[in-house]
């Protein structure tokens, strides 16, 4: 069979007529839809109108999860940022005596330059390639009291020794 013969066979096919039961079920569905569209809303009883709305179980679970996340983040934050000592003079505060209230937002590192110092020999006589990597570490903090964002950039330089196999 060639493709033209198959195409001619496919063109000669005609779809069958829908059955009478399909027409009846569609007509029944449309009549039900019309009944629901034109019904009056049910009257609200006075006891239901004055009753307070109930929270669904999913809402309670969401509130519990949010509280757990908040507590865990506060615990983690306080573990990494111990509170400073109380001020030495009553009524005055110094920068070192203030409590840190900033919340960390993000931390990232941007690599600026990689210098290849070539192949050297270690103290054990093993060949190794020495690399110097220059980067900047960025940490962002937000003060929840006024929304101020603090960005701290720290330049870093690391010397890396990569073992080399000479063949």
C-alpha cells in the first residue's frame, strides 16, 4: 500500500452519528443545570448567622507550621548571635552594648580572579599546582525596625594546592 492509498481510505471514513442515549443524557444534564441556575438561595438561620466562623484543620496545621518555623529561626539566630553585655553606664548605650536585631537575608561569594602560581613541590617532595583565588564575600542583613538593609563585603584570598600527577 502506498501513502496515497492510505490517505484515500482515511478520507473516505465518516464519523458515526451520536446515539440516542447520548442525546438524552446531554438534554437531562442541561435541564439540571437550568434548575440549579434559577433556584433561590436557602434562607440562613439566625443561629448560623451569629455563630463565629470555625478554622479548618488545614488552617490550624498551617498556623502550627508557621509558628514552628518562626521559633526555629529565632533559636538558630540567637545561637549564632549571642547577646552582648548590659551597658556599663545606666541610661546610655554604646555600639558594642546594643543588642543585635538585624536578620540575615543572604550570603554569597563572587570569584574575582584566579592566579596560577605554577607547579611547585610540597615539603614531602610531591608535585602540586598552586592557585591563588581572590573573591568577595557578601552578607546582607535587614533591620526589622526600619527596613534598612546592611551589606557587608569582605575581600578574601585563598591559596589552594592541587596535587599533580607527572607522567
